[in-house]
């Protein structure tokens, strides 16, 4: 079964295959009661939701929103996500746990696997303001088969809140971009000395300093490299600017031990709308479809890990530090 990104988002908002459980509305599960045992397994998604509802201790609702979309069977995937309140404001600071079931039918006789910890990762330098992104939740997942999976998310502190969304998992031959274990593309990314037609080479204000060498030069240096594709000024997900800032925080700690390279998503800033924007050569060469992306590359030019949709300084440091050696 293959569904479009638009349809997947729609299905995720109405629940996994259409939730039939009482109290579930629009993919949101209202936790209540607390008089039943704290059951962590069930024979179906709806069975698990009922068990979590019965064991719950809150009444507020949350919506999980996946940070990325390029999830591949048989490899280690970074599954980052954001929680939002019903009014759309993001929920910050809540640790969560996750169950996954290889089905889009909430009544299918498939036992969800979990719970797996999906902690909150806060930004090292969050921007002020109640609605500005402060971090995200995430975990590493290896899906054992392709198809549409249901993800159940539950906050772990009172009042516990539960919700569902869907995850499209594809075969690795259909992966949109490079995977861990693949050789990184030695792109001639724009630098302060040679913009290669990209203007501006950095839309951050002020521009970041991760344009001193090309990605090709970084890979050839024999040092590990953190390579980010992001557009702080035009990011559709609103996560590019914070992610670039988080990477700069790690750069300040590991500068000289690792390379840090940034490439913009778009060729220039002349278009009037995002729909008219022309992708930058690097964005096109790497065949990414979303932003931001971070690729952590080892000293041999092999991708060690990748992060789609957003990341924090702590996550980057955990991925990059072992490669520095």
C-alpha cells in the first residue's frame, strides 16, 4: 500500500484507519479514568488505545506531527516528531513513549511493539516566545518491513496524553536520499570565495560561518563532517533556522576536530513565492525533498547517521563525537 504525502497527513489526522474507540476524535485520544491496570500491550492498535485510555490520568489532547517523511525499511531511521495542542501551538518539554504497529487499520490483529522511549530534546539556545519551536521528541527506529505503520505516542508525565499518526515506510530502493552506510556525495557547495551561482549562500542573519570550505574539501580532509541542508529564511517547516543554530553550538565545541558545512535549499532569493523558487544545485544533487537535513559523515566519507526535519545540539554531539576520536 502506497499513499501520497497529502493523504498520509489526512489519514494521520483522522486516526489510524479511522479510530472507532470512544473518546478518540481526529486522531486524538482523550485519556481519562485511571482505575484500570497499566496495560502496555494489546492485540491491536484500538486495543492498546483503550488500555491506555483506561489507565490514563488526564483529559488534554495532543497531535503528533512527524518531522520528516523519508523512512526506509531495514535501516536505522531517525523518527523525530513534534507535539501540538488542539489549537496548533506546539507542546514543549514533554517526554514521551511510542508504540509502532505495521498496519493502518486500528482493528487489525497486529500487536503494537513498544513502548520505546522518545525523550524530549530541547534546543541549547531556544528563541524567546511562547509559540517558537523549543525542541522536539525523537528516537531511532528500524522498521522491519515496508508499508503504512501506525505510531501511538503517549506523554509520560501527568496528565498523560495519547495520540496517533501514520508513518509511510518504503523499500530502500525507493529511498529519496542517501542512507547510513552510503558514500556521501562530494558536492562543490557554495563558499565565501565561490558562491557557484547561489545568492545568498546563507539566509541566516547574520550568515553562518559554515561556508569556508566545500563539502568535497571537507570529505577529503580525513575529518568527520556535519553537513546541513537548510534555508533559515524560507523554511516551510520553520525548523531550519533553529537547526542551523544548534549545529553552530556544536561547531563551537568541536571546531578543528570536525568540519561543518551548510548548503542552502534555494538558488536565490528573487522568487516572489516558494512555489517559484529554484532548488540549489546541492539540494538537487542530494535529491532531498524536505528541509532541514543533517548528514553526519565519518572520516572515510561514509554517512554514519542522518536527521530529517530538525535536530538539537545534544543529538548532533552524540552522533558526531564518537567519530572525532
